[in-house]
C-alpha cells in the first residue's frame, strides 16, 4: 500500500485514525479502522496481513457462539448477534477489501472463488456489474442513513422496549425462559406503565406483547421507518451491522466488523437494562426502574449515538459509492422494503 493510502507504526498491518463528530462528546475521540480509498492497489503482503488481522479480530466473537451451539448452551446477550441477524459466522470471518480496492499477487486468485470478483491488469477486484441487484438495498441504506443523521438523538426511552416485550406476558410467553426475571411480572407491568414506553424503532416495537403496543407513544409501522428512525436508538445503532453486511462484499469487512463490535457492546447494555437477571453471566443490571439507572442508561445511550454516527457516515459514503459504481442504476426502481422474515426473532 502506498504511503498515500495509509501511514502508521511500522510493523503493524492494522492502522487506525481518529474521527470526531459534533454528536460525540465523550472524553476522548474513538478510533475506527483505516479507510482504504477506492482505486488503492494492495500488495500481496499488505492484503494478506489485513485478512489475517481481520480473522484474529473476529474469531474471539465467533468461537464462543460455535461452542455454545455444540453444547446446546444459550447466551441471551451474544446469541442475538448470530440468531436475529442472518449473517453467517463464516461470512463474518472472511475478509473482503471492499469496492474499488485491488488485491495484487498470485494468491489473490483465491478471491475468484467468491462471487463477484474479476481479474484486472493490476490484480483481483470486485466487479460492480455482478451486484446490480444490490441497487435497491444500497439506495435504501442511503435514505435511511441520511434521514437518521439529519435528526437529533432522542434519549428518553430508557430501554423500556425490553420490558414491553414481556409486559403482561404469562410465564410461558416470556422470551428468555431460561433466565430469571429480576422481579415478578406484575411489578414489571407496573414499572413499564410508570416509566412509559417511547420506542422509535419498528423492529423492536413489532415484538412487543399485544397489551404493550398501545402503551407506546407512537404506533409504528414499517412504512414509517424512514420517518421514525433516530440516532439515539440503541437498536438503530445495532442495525448498522445489518445494513453493512447486506451490502457486503461491496462494503469492506473492516466496516462490517466495526459495526458488529459496536452492536455487541450495545446489546450488552440493552440486556443489562432489561428486566432479566443476568448475574450468572457477570452482568450487573442497569436499573432503569430507578432515576439513577435511567441516568446511567442515558449516558451510555449518548455515547453509543456518537459512535454510531461515525459508522453511519462511513456506511452512507460506502452505499453512495456503490450506487455510483453500479451500471444502469434506475432511480425509478421499486423501493426496497426490509424483509422482517429475513431477520429472526428479536429479544
């Protein structure tokens, strides 16, 4: 990789750069993976090191999930990232350079085993023409990212969506029956009513119990998603992972992994703020039924909103580049509609 593409400590194949946005007011800037510009040609040793680093980074996330599957064990926090989201662990482990990046060297021919790669004069690269069907998804991602970035973060939901998913449920209807609740179901119902439900994310709202849905400040529908999605929502932050992998391999594996990493952190806070007792996993509750717990939740929510903003902007740029690269893009094509069946049970 030429010096114009990246710089950093010698001997380290994984570089980072600091980015800040007005939405992030944390104590110090976060770091994100290096952005490899379109048109870059990676030497064989460079892309091999990046691929190796990616696998080393992702493997500690994937191996526990695979081990639990063998042993028929469950983890209501981490399992979500592999059951609700449909991206296979093998795909998450596989490194792709992203659209417009060329991998040089004889061993780059291995990329030709994956759909959508072609040989160029300088090496192996993705062929945009092979991904014409991704146009609607890319256009949706552009619209959703733009709409969300244009709104201020709403920080007053206090994570009550998880409570609404068990509101007035019978013991047999509780989503994670293998894990105890922190309090009786009647108390959960009372707290849910007292704190209030202000969910802005349809893909959380659709899993509310029937009695809980009228409690929400807005009755959400799929058609309203562009108008209702907002950057303070934890589930909107987690779903950046979904939108990144739905455009893979046109999106780089570094971006997909960065989104997964944030989603994993958000999911942990999401479940700590739930009515479940996860002390067996070493997770203390964020007691949103108290003012102190709600304050803690808002602090973490604000931090996640700022970090998600960085990824949302990267994903927006990636989706715009995809649209620019696709042949014969038809702006009048039928709008993309997310398929709720494609993503499994939320909880």
